C-alpha cells in the first residue's frame, strides 16, 4: 500500500510537471498568436497605404499593371541612355575632328 501511494505521488508529480509545461507552451503560443495578429494588422495597413500611393502615383494598384509600367519605364530609360550615349560619342567625334583640324593648320 505504501508503494502504491509512492507511485501515485510520482505519477501526480509527473502529471503536474507536464501540465505546467503545457501551460507554459500554451502561453507562449498565445503570445505568438497575438504578435502574429499584430504583425498581420500592421502589414495590412502598410499594404493599403502602398496601394493608395501606387494608385495616386501610377493610376493603378494592380501588381501586373505596375510590373508592365515598370518594364515600359525600363525600356524608355534604355532608349534615353542609348540616345545620350550616341550624343556624347558625336560630341567626342566632332571635338576630335576640330582638334585634328587645328593640329593640321599648325
């Protein structure tokens, strides 16, 4: 009978420890859930702000349309840089021609 009480007490103690561990785990999960919900609310608010900004600046908040606009702007930038490169090369060429003419006159 004494041995049974000792075993019962050990089992009770083990169950109590497990229960305390489960409570701590539950509290951690509850805290994590609250933080995650706050993160979702913050990110949703940021997303809405960015959508409003995109709509105001680009006339749309649709990701596909924004990507198309970005691609269009990149192509336009490539064209402008290419034209500017050609312009600079023309200036260099004209300058070299003038320098050669001046050197030839000496």
